[in-house]
């Protein structure tokens, strides 16, 4: 099979997409496309699969049923410039290869993240790790931004003075704040990238990492439009119910009985319609849902 590529994705290569005040995301390289997912799946399922499902149906079936290995055949390599505090959140996703700019070998640039006034909000009372939608008073916002600018300037001036005075870079850096920008190359396969995007595009994610995920999502769509469509339908826009939650729903749906034809008219494929009916039947009879 020839090397697969996408004209839409090729048009994005090496272009800087601005994020926050000084950050960016670049798609440095990619390997594979929707056809790579199909190719890998058919090696597993056998030559007869193509006669049963077209490529789009197969990709959607794979993602719907969490057959994730074929999605690992597609890889992305990004160049990202981001604040250190965002990088520390980001690096928790341990399923990627990362090479970060080193402050031991190089001098850090004088670039610090300064939040826009409309992103300065109060702490959420219901979520310990997040902010609320409630804005702080304008005078407090102005004081905070001024204080951040002042302390960033002061610490960077000290940093440069220590370097110019002969202090080792690996020591001079230790007082720099986490608002400072760093850079890295980040390489990851599509399966794990989708997991990253599911978490970091969620409205509960911190704004400063969410905007990076939203830019990267556009690049994923360019490389694998069919897989991205399936991801949006089954993961990003889907809902998972726990066992106790399903028990609450069970009584409410006892009388629902939609035909395959009705479900197809609502936008499902015939395969999806049959699976949906099976889920409803399993829910009504208290059987464990398997898909």
C-alpha cells in the first residue's frame, strides 16, 4: 500500500497556529490517515471484511466498540510552545514521546503568560481544582495582572544578571516562575491523542490547556476526517452512564420501542440502529451492557 497522506493535512504542515499570548502549535509531521486505520483493521479481521463494510462504516464500528489498536497506526508530531504550568498538566499524559527545550543548555526567552482579563475568575466552590464562571472585580483584575507583570520582569532580570555573572544556567533558572514559556516536540498515536483531546477539550478542563487541544483537534480532523467524525459522535458528544444511573433510567424507558427504520430516519446507520435496540433491550431486562 502506498504511503497515505492528506492534502488538507499537508497544507497545515509547519504552520504556526497562535495559542494564548506567546504560544503556538505546529504540525511538524504525521504518518497515516483514515486508510491506515482500515488497512490495519483488515489485517486483523481478514480479507472478507471489505465486502461487509465500507471504510467509513468500519472506522465507526471500530471506535464504537473500542477496538483501539488500528487507531495507533496513525501518528502525529507536534511542536508546541506553552507556559510551564500548562506543560506540567500536559505531561501527565504519559503515552507520548516528548523532547523539551532545556534550560540547562540554553537561555530561556523573556516570555511569560499573562491571562486576559476575561480569564481571571474566582475559585469554584464545587470544584477544588477549577475556577467558576464568576468574574473578579475589575480593580482586582488590574492589580493581579500588574503584579504578575512586575514579578515576572523582576525574576527574569535576576535570571539574566546571574547568567551574565557566570552562574550556571542550571542554577540561574530555578527561580523562574511557571508562567514562563517552554517548548517541546510531542509525538503521539491517534488512539492516545483522542484520549488526550477527550479530557482536555472538555469544558471542565483549564482554559489554558483547552485552547491548545482545540487547535490540535483541527489538525486531527485534517489528517483523519472519518475517524474524527466518529470520535465526535461516540466520544466527544457521547455520554457514559454508570450502573446506578442506568438503574434510574431503566423504569423511564420501559415503553420505548423504536424500529430500525425509525432510528435510521433519525440519523443512525442500520448497524447502529440494531445496536441501539439491543442496548435498550438489555437495559429493560437488567442485562449487563457490553457495548
